């Protein structure tokens, strides 16, 4: 279930608990939804895909962006 980054008062919301990722992933769901991986889903992506897939993503990112100028400090850095 997606969570807004901030509450109705504009204050940042806490990051989702790992158990919530488990609830989404256990029936075959995903943490990414239809818009890709955001910073709040970064931890859940590791649980969903595993280290081999993350390594592949990082390798592709490095091959396409060797200088690291596209979205520095984000998902695959």
C-alpha cells in the first residue's frame, strides 16, 4: 500500500517497516508499483529482487552512466 511522503500537516512520514514489504511481497506483489522505484521503496527492492538482480541493475547503470551524473545519490549508486 503506498504511503504519502508527508502527512496532512506536511511533516515527513516515517519510512515503512520491513514487515510491510513482506506483506506486499509474500502474495507475489511488488514494492515498485507502476512508476518505478522511488527512494521509499529502495529497501523493499532488495527484498523483492535479490542481490544478483541488484548487481545487474548497478552494472547497467555504470555502463550507461560511467561518470555517475544521472540521479547521483539515488537508487543505483
